[in-house]
C-alpha cells in the first residue's frame, strides 16, 4: 500500500520525502476520519474495495491527520482522544488491501474549504475519482455541509458515481467511534473489541524505567506513546498479546500510576511479556489488548504486590490458552 500526504496543496510520500504528482489512475475512493477503523468503517471500505475490483479501479482511502475535531475544538474545553495513531491506521488499512492511503493534513484553512472545492481539488484533480463510496451519515466540507446528496450532484458535474453504504449494526447497537471510546474508558475491552472487529491496539517506543519490575521478578517494557492524545483504557491490569521478531507472546499490561511504588500519579503504560527475555529498549512495539483483569490498587508491601502479579500471570496464561 502506498501512503501519500497532502499538505497545503503539496504532496509527499509518508516517510520518504517529496512527490511531484500522483499517477493519473482512475480510482474508487472513500473519505472519512476512520478513527478506530471499526466494523462500521470496514463495511464502507469493503464496499469501496468491491467496486474497485469490479471496475478495475485503484482503491483509495482519503483520511485526515490530525483528527478534524482536534483542530476544530482546539480552543474549546472538549478535546478528542484518538483510537488510532497514524501509524496504527496505516497498518490496519494495509491489512484491508487498500492500494493508496491519501492522508490530508487537516488545518483551519482546510476546514474553511467548501465541499465542492475539496471534491474538485482532491477527489477529481488529484485522485481521478470514478466512484465515491461513503457511509449513510457522511458529512464533509465547511461545517459538514456536504452530504451524499451533495456528492451525487457534484458527481454528475465531475463524472463520478456515488454509492452510499447503509448503517452497520450488531443487533440494535449503533456503531460509532464515540461509543467505542466510552467502552474503553470503562474498561469494557471485550465489548469495545466486538465493535472494532479487532483487538484495541496500544503501541509505542520502549524506554528504560526504574527496573522495579525486574526486582519483583516481572520485568516490564515501558511504552512511550507517539501521540499524547491516544486514548488509554481506564487504569488497571489487562491481558494482551504482542509480536516480537515474528513470534507471538502473551503479556500482562498495567495502565496507571503504579501506586504501590510511586506517590506521583503519572499515567504510564508498561507490560510484562511472558516468556521473553531479550532487550527491547528503543524498539517500536504494539500490544493488542484482549481483556480487563483487575483495577489498579496500592498494596501494603512489595511481597503482596508480587503475589498479585503471580495471580495476574496465571489469569493471562489461562485466558490465552
């Protein structure tokens, strides 16, 4: 999958520098923030991929970085915590079989564009759209003034067909990134994963800690998250898995303040990886969170903490059998 950044009308290849232009290849395109790449998003992307295969078009996902709400509410009290960092989104889109991920840098200037200007500049001139696939509630352009109807009208003008994907539900449950955020904040990992369609991912670079876990017999990988607005589930201990050098490992992850060993409430993410003894400092690593084990608590001694960690380890071993 190719990843191209569109920033102030300039193109670049993600991680590899400048790009003068895109190949003039006719495309099937879908547009959205796709935060979480949940099952509702996957239905829309799957619909676009089906059309691309049938019509022999390039498959393109247009997304935004940062999340538009981070720009539009920058001076408001509310801030949005994201479900997927850009790297996580890239990995998931590649796994779905998308040909091109077109990442639009979202700025206040871009937010002022009309829906017609965005379609003409990006979908038509840049991406040569012949099919545009959107969800039933899609809105775009200044103040989300654009809709499926707007798209259809512009499609007649610019020569592309519009397909609207109906809402995806589990029973009567409505899908949204907002709902998934609420479930994660409540520690309802399994319910959140059911909506996502895949386990929730937390990734980052491994940094050195105070070696307290090693003294307890439970060495941990301490994660430095790439984006401070990445949503973390509620504080507690979780079951997780990770892949290192092609091999899968089980892990028990702690998210929180570590109250037994620290008086400061500095939220950290650290994981004990079962059966792994190598060095990970400086490496990027991702964890798939599978379930909630228990709340974080302060123990009266390190021996009591060690006993609890042994129990947590057994829980992970049994769950991941």
